[in-house]
C-alpha cells in the first residue's frame, strides 16, 4: 500500500500541481494541522487551536475535473439493466462508468463543480509557525492545510494491481449517449470492484485535492521561509535550523526532522 500511495501521490502532484486526499473521502479542512501518512491523513490540531489566526480568500470558480492515467487506465460508458427475461416491463438502465487498469497505482478521478479554497497571508502564517517551533510547540513533520479543492459528485478509483476493474452506477439515465456526473442520482455507487487499492464515490461535495506546508529542520541554516525559490521573507537566528516549505512529495516528510 505504501508504494501505491507514493505512486498515486506523485502522479496526482504532476497532473494537478496539488496533492491527493488520502485515503479518498478523508475529512480535511483549511487550517487543519496533522500528519500526511501512507495510511491516511492524521489530524492532530488546527491553527486556531494553536492560537494562529487565519482568514480564507475568495473561493475559486467551479470547474469539472476528469482525469485517468493515460498509460494504465481505461474508462468506458455502459448501462446497468433493470428487469430481465422474467419481467413483463421493458428493461431500463442507468448510465454506468466502467474502469479497467493495467498497472498498480493507476487511477481515475472525476469531480463536478470543484472550487478551490485558500488561506490568505501565507507568509504571516509561516512566520507564526517558526515562532511556535522556537517555543517548542510545533514539531517537524507537522503539516498545515493551506488549500483545498472541494466538489461533487466525486468518483476516485485507484488500482491495486495490473488486473483491476470497477464499475460505478450513476443512478441516472444516460442522455444522448453521454454521461453528466453532475446529474448523478441518489443511487450513485459502485457496482463491482476487483483488486482496487482505494476508492471513493459521493454524490455530495467532498475534498478532492489539497496543498500544505510543513516545517523542516536543517543544520547550519538560519530559519527562513522558502517559497519555491522566492527570496526569503523572514529570517531568524542561525541556530534555528528550520524552514517552512510547501509539501510536494512523501519523501519531504521523511526528511523533515533530519
């Protein structure tokens, strides 16, 4: 599972420039503070509980997400069938999405009306994190959620092997041979799953992707705010040995306290 988690994380990061919510369906919110672990997000506290105030910026425009791994995932459209030979009523069917995967950690992600929520004044939050670290109240590897993309309905399927398949009944009839996830009915849900590593389906809005920042100690380096190569905005004593960075890969956290 750890290898699948890392591969899924890397591909999602490369495609969306954001991190996947792991496990899919996990509750995660702006200002949450916790640990991003292979077994899932572990909430520990929040900026507010730590006495670090924050505000959220304007919510982004709603957009639809639809992505599947180009080298390992295939998505097709079909229909489920209600009724049968013994029924005198005509057969009726809902739209159905069918997923097939030819490698582990390949995935499909579909989400309707996704809006991005962000924290304001990241530099100020970074500076307060460093102050909390100096007081001994912010350990390395703690991560703060600074951005979250929320939408729905949502479908996420992550393959556990090269022989993985799943189907999702959209709970609504197909219109003109096309599928509109936004029109999914109350019956939205998985029909079958085979060798699936992780999956999630929701008709309601749910967290899909996120960004976060973490504190990493570094020897012989002053405390700085590191914004992907930007000029540091805050400096501290040379013996602080800490930096606040955007979380990009799982290995970042493994090196956080070295």
